[in-house]
């Protein structure tokens, strides 16, 4: 019995165009942000860890959106990959970049909290050490996530021409083969522990930065006896930008979890739900560079 591979995704023209529009502007914005930080890195002898983190985040989101573009062309029937290698490569890179996105966003929040901490704070001693430990931290995050997401290299493959209800729908040409319950339990446990840990760190660092900003505002009003807010320093502007990113990331992460849980990715899944999940899942990668660019005065002056 042959499988009908025409999924009728091509009927949803408006959603299809929205997906490609989101991917296109996201790729353009992340490319501009990445090129700016590459030039900054080449012109500066010792770039700050925060600049390197933003540049890495732009690279991660760029690669993620490029793979999403490949997935969308296959999902909407524009291109048939037809090979195990292409399926494994695209899906693996996409999942890896998604995992690294949350890691790097958390790292950005923690680094800014360390940079903003006062001299008498317990975090102050990490200000100089962060420059030395930062490369090791990056290597660990990349290696750990590459190993953790390695299961997609095994379980993802080209969709066969034989009907099977045990396959999980990924794209028009790619499916995920069933894995053992124990292996699936171990993988999801590690992923959930990682996500919860990083989101917890984001919440703690964000709360710490908010408390520092409020304390600075109260001290200014007490010293100068005025209700007018103090003029924001570059560090405070960067902190507010990162806090905005943290809030937006957590909102999109929760929304992605809701859409994923409500729709699933089985073969009989509603195409509209699948397209909405694509839009929500890539929202942060698309909006993030615009937020960072809008507050980067060096880039605006260029």
C-alpha cells in the first residue's frame, strides 16, 4: 500500500507566505547583526564576552532559520529531499541550534548580571574570571548539545513508500522512526532538565538585574531629591534590552510548548496547527536581532 505524500500544505497560501516572510526577514536581520559583530571582533583586539555572546546568538539563529527554510520548502511541497543524509543533516542542525539558542540566551543574561553587579557583590569576583572561563563554557555547551541531539542522526530518515502508523511526521520527505521507551525517556529527561535549569537561571539573573536597576533608581532619587528618572547609562540600556529579550523568550517558549502539546506532530496532524507551530517556534529567532540592533548605537550610526 503506497503512502499519499501530498499533504495539502500548499493550499494554505497565506500561512505559507507568512512562514517564508518570517524566515526571510529573520535571516536578513541575523546576517546583519552577525556581520557587525564579526567586524567588531576583527577591529578590536579583545572583544567583550557580551559581544561574543550576541554574535554567537546571531550565528545560531541564522543557521536555525536557514534550516527552517529548507524544512518549509519541503513541507509546502516545493522540494523533495529524497535522501537520508539530507533529512538527518537538516533536522539535526535545526534541533541543535534550537537547543543552543536557549543556552546562549541564558548565558547572555548571566553575563550581563555579572557585569552589572556592584563591587561588593558576590558576583563581582566573576567579572574578570568570566573572560577566561567563557571559551570553556562555550565548548562545553556545544559538545554537550551535539551529543544530546545526536539521536536525530539515528532516528530521522527519508519517508518510505509504505504506510506506517508508527512514523512521526517531520516534513514531507522526512520522518522519525520509533525508538525504545527507555531511550526516549532518557532523552526527554535530559532535555527537560536542561531547559528548566536554563530558564531558572534566566529568571534568577533577570530578577537580580531588575532589583539592581530599582535600587539605582531609588538611590538617584534620594540623592537628588527628584522624581525624574536618572539618565540611563550604556550598561543600564544593555540590561533593559536583555531583560526585554528574556521576557520575550520565556513568552515564546511557553507559547511554543502550548502549541506543540495541543497539536503534536503525528501524521494525522492538522496542517494549520503545524504551520502555526513553525511560526511560533521561530518567532524569537526572528525578533531577537531587531531588538539587539535597535539598541546598538554603534550599529545605528553605521
